[in-house]
C-alpha cells in the first residue's frame, strides 16, 4: 500500500513539475511552449503506434489497433502543424491559418478514429486496408491545404477564428461526446481500469476543442491549458495501449506460466508416484526417463537404465516378427497395446500389460514414445490357477457324471434280480403267505420300483451333458405332438384340456426337447386341477441375455432369435418361497404317498435349458396354478 502511494505521489509530482516547466516556458516564449508541448504529443502519438503495432498479436480487440494506427497519422499531421506555426517561419506565406488548418485536420482524424473504434468495437478489419484508408484521407487533406488550397480558412489575421473552425470544433466535440456515450454502453468489454482511462481521456479531449471556438487572442490561457489537456489525453491513451498490449498480456502470460507450473508439478507428482511403470524413450528407442515404479518392479536404477534400450528387459518369449510389428505400429503414429512377458534385473520373469504411445510435436512429427506398463504377474498367476482348477473341476465333473452313469446302469441289474425273485416268491408261495408276508413283499416291490425310477432319472440327468447330441433345427410343434401322444393315457384318465399355440423351430437336441416338454407337461397334469384341469402351451419372441453353460458370463448372441416358452396349469400352485428350490436335485414339496416322483425331473429340465443357453423359472399363485417359463433360441 505504501509503495503504491509513493508511486502515485511521484507520478503526480512529475506531471506538476512538467506542467509548471511548460508554463514557465510559455511566459518566456509561446513559440517554445507550443513546440515543446506539440513535441510531447507527437512523441506520445508515435509511441502509441509503436506499442500497438508490436503488440498487435496480443490485442484481442481491434478497437485498440484502430486507435493505435490512427495516432501514427495524427502524429504525422501534428508535425506539420508544429512546423507551420507562425513563429517557426518554415511556411511564412501561410501565416497562422496554416497551423490552424493542420490542427483541425489532425483533430478530425483523431476524433473520427475514436468514434469509429467505439462503433466498430469487437469487429475485425484488415490492417492493410486500414493503412491505405488513413494514407488516402491524410494525403487528400494535406494536398487540399498545401497544393490545391481548397481547405476552408480556420483563422484570419485581425479577425480571429473563422465560422468554419467554430462549427468544426463543435462538430468534433459532438462526435466525441457521442463516442463517450457509446463507450459507456460498451463498458463491459473493458476492465474497470482501462475503461476509466478511456473515459477520462475522451472527456478531457473535449476541452482543447472547445477552447479554440472562442474568437479571442490565440495565445490566451485557454489555449495554453488546451495543450496541457492534449498531452494528458494522449498520455492516458498511451497508458491504455501499454496496459492492453503489454501489462495485461504479460500478466496473463505470467498467470498461465504459474498455472502451467502448478499443473506440471501435479503431472510430475502423478508420474513419479504412479504405481504403473512409465518409460519415455527418444525416437530411436533410447530410454530418457523412468519413474520410481519402474525401478522398484524391474530392479534397474535410473543411472543403470537411462541411455539403454528397452530390449534389456526382453525375456526371449517373442520372436523378431513381434517386435517388427510393434515398431511398425508406433512409427505409423498408432498406439500399441500388448501383454508382455519381460525379465527383471535378477532374471525373474514378470507379466506386464503395456501401452506404447507416440509423442508428436506441433508439426505432428513423432519425437519420442511413452510406455505405460502395469505389473500383472500376480493376476496372471491367479488366472492360471483358476484355469487349472476349472480344468480339474471340469475333469472331476466329467468323471462324476461318468461314474453316476456307470453306477446307475450297474445298479439296475441287482434291482431287476431283486424284483424278479420277489415276484417269484409272491407267485409260488401266495397260498401259504399270510397278510403280513404279502405286505412285506409289496414293500419290497414298491421300494425297488422307486429305486428304479430314481436311478433312471439319475441316468437321464447325467446324459444331458455326457450324451447330448449336436444341435440341429428342431420343430417344437412336432416335439409337442410326440409328447402329447406319450401322455395320452394320462390325459384321457385325468380328462385334461390341452390348449397349445403354434410353436417355433429352435436350434437344439431333439431328444432333450422331448424330455423337457414331457417333464413339464407331465408335472402340469400331475399337479393340475382335479375337477377341470387345463394346460396351456405357447411361445413368443423374447429379448434376453444368454448364459454360456461353459463360461460364467452373460452375453447377447447376435443374429439369433430368442423364444420365450410357457407351460401353465390351473392346479394347486406353489408357495413363492419354494419357486427356486424346486429346481434343486431331490427337492420335493409333497410326500410320496400324495404325489409320485423322485424330485429330479425339474433339475433335468434346468440342465437341458441351460445346455441350450437359456434360462428357466416358475411363477405361481398357490391354489390357482403355476406357469413354467424357459427360453430357447432359433
């Protein structure tokens, strides 16, 4: 605050001393005073032009460029005005009228430029054409004064200021006042500091114009003050140009530099602290930079690796063609991404997911490359272990399925033998058996029968995968016809009403489709309404995801139509809490003496649908019926 006050004090002292010195000169000789003041304004005018011209690329608004160029021509005319003063005697034949004419010519150029700059604010124009325009106007003015002598008189000896001069000064003043109002409307286009300088400069420029409208002696106090105001107004314009062309751009540049420095620090910290390995090489592949993560992971220090080629990390896992393809990619300006198997300093192999990106200059020429790599060794090991365990599990499942198939098949033989001997006993000794013995024989035969059904279902379950056939186009209408034919005795016995719509052709295993519908429709009949049973079968197109039975991921199959099938009944229904459990192995919701079954049928259905890439689920209202939905693909 103290420094700023001191600055303002020194500035004020300078101007007071300057004006006092000029005023003293005026007391001594008006010619000296006039020459010095005009010299000041001429120097300021050319300074305005020089600053404007050399900072033209930094001036975003052509408002200042127009004013700066105009001051070159104003200063040029003011030189003639100064030399034409009556006391200088360079143009003695013309008298004081010549100086007045040149003054008015310079003021017209200056004020019209102010007015034009405000009027054409925020608009661009061609500098070349602007110079041509000013050169033409000023040349015509000078020619009309010196050669053609058609410029109206502005001062007549013994009479004073002419009517043309007075009218011109008022016209110039009116234009200047109009420019001030236009400037006020456009104040948001400037900073407050610049706006104030322009506003004050425009206002104090009015006084020199009005001072020459009086028909008094040309060297009076008003004329002296007018020159002081002219110097001040020109100096304020110079300050504006310096502010807009030098101070403000360089302040903005400094701010940008400081901001860039902060961003550079953040970027540097991000690179240095990154957990990924970052390597920068020149165009030939020589390493110029590595971050600490690279040193930690590879074991190479910066001093050891800088200046080397990244080939020092080669593990020998890739052939020459691989590296040629890599170089062809990055030299063509494209990004190269690949999983590398590299070697550390101690010879240990590690896995790296690496991205190599070319870095170009302003001419889009590749000058260097940046490589960002992530150590994925642990992930690769985990993936390998997962693959090995998956393979082991798959092998184990296959062995279990084969075992289940063989065991089930082998168990059927002793069951047949047990059944045969139990039946022989029942026939041969029927007369000698009491009721208890006959009951025991029935228990044996019932248990064997249930065991046979269970083993048969287990065989069917194991065969879904192990003995599944290659998928072909299957007509579900024909499959339904076969299933209904097989169930015809049960349908007639229960007097079930079957309602079916036209079903589509799908891609699948025909035998398994028969088994699927046989289980679902059979269940719908078994658990159906005892009075007026109904079973409805329909299908419609459906948008859904497909779950690959060999991979635990969901994806959408392109160019395949999904079909939603539904088999519904009006039977006893299922409690919602059991809707998922019913698809588990051996899951039964009712006692055997109420509804027969092994609890494997719906598990078989689920496995068949999943093998075909679909999903199966149930919806039910207890006491009103159930609907089983499943998706298949054509």
